[in-house]
C-alpha cells in the first residue's frame, strides 16, 4: 500500500500552488498526496479505538505518512476543532501531523497572541500599542505622536497577506479612521511604529532549521512588501543572529513548518513581525531556488 500525505484546505483553489508542488515532488519520491477538504473529515469516537476518516477511508499508520494543513479553518470553529481532534487521535497512532503542537496550543494563531508569547520569550517586536474603547483613541494618537511620531501602522489581529495593514501619515487621519471601527472590534487592532525600511525578510523554518530567506521589497507607492501584493523578491543571506532568531520563533510556537517575518530598522536591528504556520512559498522558491516542496516531503518521510 502506497503511503500518502493528506493535505487539507477549505476549497480546491486554496493554496493550489503549494499543493501542486507537493504533488510533483512527492511523486518523484514515490509518495502519494491526497488532496482533501476539511469537510471530508469524519470520526468514529470510542474509548477502545477512536478512528479518523477522510472521504470514508480510515487513516492508519499503514496508509498515511502524515497530515499537512494548508489553511486554518473557519471562524465558527467547526473545522478547527475537527482538525485538532484528528491530530489528537492520529498522533497516538504514530501518524505525523505537521505543526501538531502549534495547532493544539493555538486554535487560531492571531497576531495579539503571538506578540504576547514573543514578549514572554524575549523575542524582539516592533513597538506596539493597543486600545479597547473609542474614548482611548485620542490618547492613542497623543502617545504615538510623543513616542514615535507619524507615520504609524495599524494591523488587524487576524489579517493575512498584508490585507489588513493600514498606514497613517498623520494623527488626524488615524483618529478619523479609528473612530469608524465598531468599538467591540477596536481591541482587535495593533497600532505600531512605522519602521523606515521598505523591505522585510521571509525566513522559512522546516523541522527546526531555517532553510533560507528572501528579501521582500515594496514597489512604487505601495508600502507593503508582500509578494502577493506585488512586492519584489530576491534571495537573502541570513546572518547567524537572524537564523537563530527565526529558529527560536518556530520552536517557541511549536511549529514544524512556518514562515517567520523579520523587519529591520535604520540601525539594522531585527524585529519579528509575525509567524505564519501555513506560509505560501511560490515567491520563496522563485527567488531563492530552494525546493521547499521537496524538503516538506522529506520531512514527512523522516517522521514516518
């Protein structure tokens, strides 16, 4: 029986590049990849032998190398809880689930929770402020003007691919925009110092080791450097300090596979922006020439 890696997404179009690449590299190594959707999961729960099924087929140590989750799940929690149930059952059967520790510790890995952990583990973060009510907005503006000056950055705690990131050139603009946010949602934003550099680093850490890095640079009037937003990418030689920093982030977050984003200030001081446990790697492979998909397959083979 051919052992397989099962990948999970919400739809077949999600993370299509990464899954396609995994299929290509897995086939070269004699490994099958089973594309599954979260809704394909089902369970038979009993004390003697709890079982996990995908598309009606039971996942066993004989037919499954492991599971790779490519998206988090839903806001309602229906699929994230199912994902974690599968992890708990399958790890007892000796089946490797990538990022299992991170998923069980973090149902959804938001930016606020990450920052709390980074502070606890003495990992450098960009200076950040948070508020909860509209009555605090004017004070937020005053604090930013006093401590950093403008421009300043706002990020939603569940934002991804830079889509929720806003830049404000003045306190007046920030205050006007913040007052439009429903008060119950104000506490979901991080307000951060805007570093003057227009680039950051994406480091991929796999099985505890940083496999490489790419530099992402903002283009034109766009201040965000994300590849998905048109940022230019190029290979980057990691310093030993940044390599150790990225590996530390992956370790404290309990992640076997992740992308760690590092930004530097004008004095070359490194800050962790965030970690992404389902990071895409099209731009990374393009810029660095590193075969991420092959390394992922090899990780599953190693863990089997």
